[in-house]
């Protein structure tokens, strides 16, 4: 990998601008996405900025199952993003369709319409989970993966539940 | 030597570094005032490189020539305005009688390029943003001109270097221009499209204003032009209203100059933190009903003082 390519990869990892798109979620995941962007979590530390225009964004954060109404709009917004672009599916519905799977008006998860780079399950996905997913997606761009940050929570010990 | 002046100092390289640095200072102060950590120091540079390496999309209906030429125009106008401004000595790189007016007009060009860029992107959001930035131009431009020309009138010269030399000789006279300094600071926010006057790029209403259709390296150049405009307009305000420490040796002069620019950027960041966006008609009302009379009163005051000083 040449020097210029290295610099470009570094810049891409350090400056992900996100756009948020709701394909028909119940708004719980949207609230969590907004919460992740508040000063409490301070995503600007990683260079994340919320952009209004899809032309400016690198990462599309999509929440909700793809409904038949929103499928064409989702595709159009995806096409408006400039390459290289990444899609993050936030929430169980975005990953698989969730409880809405099989509904007459629901196509399924986001990957039924557009390619997805990262899946963040959860109903609703917590802000910490969303940040973790985006950081993992970005560190997957680096060919030499840096040491991932140590897990914040202690691993939960298995407790034998009496039958 | 001319090539060195254009490319390295005080030309492109110095302005790019200063622009990116003061964008970082602005964002960092904003973050600290919101009790968060804020971006690392290389953030504006990373944004710039990333945008340069991104795909550049030109809408099918857009005017290709104007769409690609406008970011370059904005960058060129701001950089060339910088050559006439005295930085840390009473002398500027180039100077001629009347360059204060030329610098003001060169600093108007970026706003016009925003308008043309938004208009010829043929997108609804960018057209609304373009028209708003032009409406805003008519509101802030007159008070800004009057405020900036008040110290020039007192110094009896239209050249920035002459103004700096006059206030170095008569430092107390600069205190007379405090109202004009306040007017210039507020209208500068309108010129730079910063909160509370970021009406043309209100991202909650019209996506990204005139820049909605811009992507990749065109957007990178526009962002760079805006960053550099902060430094150039800040230098102009500093040269006009805070002409102190110009007689110091150059190494102290540079430090004083950078501190003065940091003061202007800090004022912008503080106002960005504590204010919300105004509506366009509130902004026009405010500029015409309050700022313009204050600037006019300043002009009258300076005329009277000048009459007493020169028998």
C-alpha cells in the first residue's frame, strides 16, 4: 500500500460523517441514534458529524424494517451517497425485519434493498452498541487492525439457575 | 520571491494551515463549552483529505462549468484579499491607496459564489439556501462597510497599511471605534454564515443550503474557502480595530497577531454556543434597525472628532 493510500485510509477512519435514515422504525432506535450524537457520548471525539445532505455523508445509519413504501426512497438516498459509502443497520428490525417479518407491507431487513456493512442488533440498540458498531466498521477499513479498545463491561459470570 | 509569497507565505500554505488550525480551535472551544472533549487537533485535516479522496458527483442538470469553478473562485478571492492586510507590522505585502475597499469587495465574492453555486446546482434546497445567502448579504453588508470604514475615516486614508500606521502613532484613537468594532463583529457572523446568522445553511430546515449538492473535492475546497475566510476576515477586523503591538519586533508581533485572531475566533465560538438561529426577517430587521444606525452614529462621531482635531 502506497503512502498516499495510507494517508487516505487514515483520513477515512478519522472522519466518518453520518446521515441518519428511518425506513419505518418505531422511533425507538432513532432516539438512541440521536442520543449517541449528544454531548454525553461526544462522538466528535472520533470525528463523527451528523450531516443533513447524503452527498456529504460517508456512513448511512439506517433504522427500521424496509417497508414497501420506503424501499425506493432508501435506494435513492443510497445512490446519492458518494463513494466510498458504508451502511450500518441499527436495531433488530433493520438487521432482519424483527417482529415485522412477514407482514404484508414489510420487505424484511435493510439488506433486502441495499448492501449492509455492519449490523447492530438490539431493541432498541443502545448508544454504546451503536458507537461500538461504527468503530468496529471503521477499524475494519484498516488492513493492519489496531488493537480494539478493551471491553468496558466485565464479562458476566455464568450463574446456574435452579430449574 | 513573488512565487514564495504566493505559495508559502503569506499565501496558500500559510492560509491553509491557519484556516484548518482555527477551525480546530473553534470546534474545540465549542466542545469544551458544552462539557465534552471535542475533536482531536488533526480533525479538520482528516476531514479535508477524506473529502479530497471521495467520489465527486455533479448533478446532471447542473451547470458543469459554474458548478466546478465556484469553489475555486471562492478560494482565490479569499486568498488574494489576504495580501493587502497588514499582519504584525504597519506594512502590508502589497498596498495602494484604497485597498481597504478592494479587500471588502474581495471578501464579498465568496458569498456571491455561494449564491451562484447553489443556484446552478438546480436543487430546491440549494436554491433556497442561495437566495437566503443573498438576502442576508443585503442585510449585513451595509452595516459592515460603514463599521469598517469608520476607522479609515478617522485615519484619513483608505489604505489598510496607512490605517495601521495612523493607529500605531495614535493608539488611543482606536478606543473611539469600539461601537464600530461591535457592529463589525456581529455582521462578520453574518458574512461567515455562523450561528446565529447561519440561516443560509440551516441544516434543520434546508439540508445544507447552497452546498447541498456538493460532494468530494468541490465540497473540500468550499469548506477550505470558508475556513480561510474566517482567518482573512478576522485579520481585517484585527487590523482595523485592534491595531496594537504593531511596532513590536517580528517574533513578538507574530504572537500578538495570533492571539488577536484567537480572540476573534473565540468570540465566534462563544456566540455559536450561546445563541440559536434567527429567522431571516429577524436578521434583516436587526441589521437595518439596530446595526446600521449604530454604525451611522459611529461615522458621525468620527466626523466630529476629526473636525475638532484638524483645524
